[in-house]
């Protein structure tokens, strides 16, 4: 599913190209960087605001659903599986965080009862950080 890119200034992302999260250290080695910086409920579905920066170009912002992360992980796994074991650019492809089976915690989080949505956002941010750090 293609989602529109958002036009925004760096002020919306704390004014820095360095990617920092509560759990992970900041790294800026000229590699692509990504940060899941917010989540929004649109038509009953949760979307995540993802900031991508790749060295010298201006940061780009995208709204992505959890299913988009699943598709990216599946494509990366297929790419890794087709490469000789010692040539794959990604050596460890972590599992995505769990979303829950029935959506009960997510539903409570959507109405302001619980922090499941925020926790999932932080875990997706950590997942992106681990993948891009390799």
C-alpha cells in the first residue's frame, strides 16, 4: 500500500538529523537513518510517522501502517535468503514486535486507556534502528 509522503520541516523532529530514541544511542555514520516519531489513528487504523534521512539529502516523512513493516521485513528476508550466506548486507533480521492476537490492548490504547500504542511505536523504532545499524 503506497502512502503519501508528508512535507514537513526538521523542526517537527526536534531539529536534528541524528536518530535518537529513549532506548538506543545516537549514531551518525553517513548511513541511512529512520525514526518512528509518532502514531496517528486514521479511519480506525494506527499509522506511524517515519522520518528517513540518508546523509546529505533532506529528510522525508512517511505514514506507514504496521502491515507495511511486515512487508518490508518479508522482502528483506527474501533478499537475505537469496544471497550467499557471507554476502548478505544484513546479518541479523530481528522479529517485529508483537501486535497482539485480538487487538484488545490496542483498542484500549486507542481510547486513551493504556500505553500499548506508544510501546509498539517505540519497539518499531528500535526495530528500524537495529536493521539500519548493520
